[in-house]
């Protein structure tokens, strides 16, 4: 395989890195919100601080995942976003 080519991903599948980030952020959301339903609702709702994307959608990029993590940390500890 050439060094310029990436291995093919399964059709419709997420990369393992994106999946790991998502699992971490879902766990962080569950720890931040009082109920699982609140956490799941927040993860799926479009957010103005994420350019109108939902946190799960934004987390598909490293920068987006970092931003989601920052928002969750601020929500949990009362910090500035």
C-alpha cells in the first residue's frame, strides 16, 4: 500500500478514533448532567457554541471534540465557556 493511501473504512462506519472520542464525551456528559435523558438530549441538540452542530456531530473532528469537552467541563464546574 502506498503511504498516501488510507485504509478503507467500513461503509457508514466511524473511525475507531472518532468512536473513542464519542464514548469519552458521552461518559463525560452523563457525569455532568443529573439524568441520562438530560445528557442524551444535550448531546443531540444543536448548540450555538458549536456553530449550530450538535455536540455529537461536532465531536467528529478533534477540534470539535475538544470544544465539546471544554463546554462540558464549564457546565460541570461553573466555569466560563
